[in-house]
C-alpha cells in the first residue's frame, strides 16, 4: 500500500518507527553482463568481480557487526563465480533476508535461479526499466533482456521469492510508467522503487539524452502511484525534492537524510565500505586484501571526512540529531552532490530535503522548485 504520512516529522519513522535499517550491502564487483545506459559504474562494467574468499570475509564481518539482512549487488552478482557459496554462508550466519540485485538475465534459467534459492536466497530486487522489449532492451543494452527478466520474474513468483523492483526513470521510459506498474503487478511485487536518474560515479553517461524534467515525468508517475494505492506494494520515490511530488505521496520520498529508516535501504558505513573495497580490488585483483584491516582504514578515513564536513556546515537543530547518526557517504551526497536555491528559502521541508542533483540544475535550472 502507498504509505501516506503527514509532514510533521513522521516521514522519518514511516517504516520502522524510528529504528534504523539492519540491511547491509555486499558489493560483488563491477563486472556485468549488461550495458545499462545510466549505470553508475558504466566505465567499469568489464572489470573483474571480487574473489569468493573476499566476499566470504565481508559477509562474516557484516554478521559480527550485527547486520540482519543482506543485499548482493554489483555489477551483476548472479554472474560472480561462487555466488551460491556466498548466499549459503549468509544463511548459515543467520541473515534473515538474503537478496540479489539483478538484471534478471542469468535468472531466466530456472536451474540457475533454483540453485540460488536452494542456497538460501529468499528475495530478489529486479532492475526493470520498461514495460516493453523496445524500451527495456534499449536501456539495458542487451537484445532479449526484457524477455529474460519477464521469465525470471515468473520463476521468482513460482518459487515464492520476495520480489522487489527498481526502475530508473528517464526520458525514454517515463511515459510508460502506468503500463509498467500494471505489467509488474501480476508478479505480486512486495516493493517498488521509482528512482530518478542521477549520475553519481562515472562521467560517460549520456545525461543530455536521459535526464527528464520532474514536471514532465511526475504526471505519469502519479497515475502509476494511484493504481498502487489499492495494493500491498511498499513504494519508494528516490532522490527527488519534496516540492515536485504531489502532497499525498511525499511520505514515500526516500533520500540521503531519511533512508536509514527504510528497511529496504542499506545501513552505512559498512555498505559504503564494501563498494570502496571493490575499487581497491580491481586495482590489483591478485593481491589478497585483509577485510578487517581494510575496514579499520576505512572507518578512520570516514570519521575524518565527517568531522571536516561538519566543521564547514552548520546544520539546524532538527538536523543535529540526524547528523550524529550519519557517515561520510550520506554527508557527501547531501552536501556535495545536491544543492538548494533561493526558491527553497523558508521551505518547511528543508531539514529533510537534500535539494536537487547539481547536474539537474545545470540542465533545467530551478524553475520547478518552490517552498512548501
């Protein structure tokens, strides 16, 4: 069901009554069998994925740190040699939800999918970027990808695996959002994420062709959300300013400030550490990395970065408590990747809104923004 909340602070608590997510990300590496046009790691898709030994060490440390749910992400985790062993280890260590984030190409094989489920997989987050082969295949860069992910979704439903979906909303697929939702509902998804395109890591993404104006996309998204109001699907609208979202759906906005309360989101800083370790690995795959010593290095660097950012920025009293529970990853996204303009002045949502991605402002300006 669509989560409707007021604007009186309950946005922070709408999922877990103020409790932090216990889900962690294990980044398997950047290698992938697709070529998504908006991928954060587009220039790294042909690099080597992590070794199984490294993944097993990360999983063990994540368990010791108290995380309870685990997401394997990449790149494409289903093509990583030994992924079954990594999933099995997660189950043996007592993780509750064990998930892969996938383009579904490999999982169109029932034998492959069943092997992951037999190892302990009980959740799958599918990246579905359109409701037709024409749209999805073009964005994913693989002919036949839509047919394969449709098959994989059907297998997941039949195996009773919890189904979740991502869509990166862009200038090619936004007009089909209503049809997209109707297409996915037959697979009984538990959660659907609507993510507005944001280039974060690599610079070779064709943002001029893929960026879409909020004002153009929101009417189509609103129609799709209205269909979901009668369902049990938990919805998240990710990385948009609150003012461009209709009031009845602002409680579904998830951004850098409030994502720690979303049980489907990753807890930091360990999740950002596993991605940092993926970068370390591809520089020298032959080197055996010691996860525990690398973790200590990362925590020290993250702590120094956080202190430096807080020395510059003066958060309001409402934000003080939130910032004490944030790490450098959230601070970087909230303070460096996004901006606010004069149109944001006096907005009642200012303490929970990170603003607008800098590249978006470069292309479209701030005409759509207004204070709430």
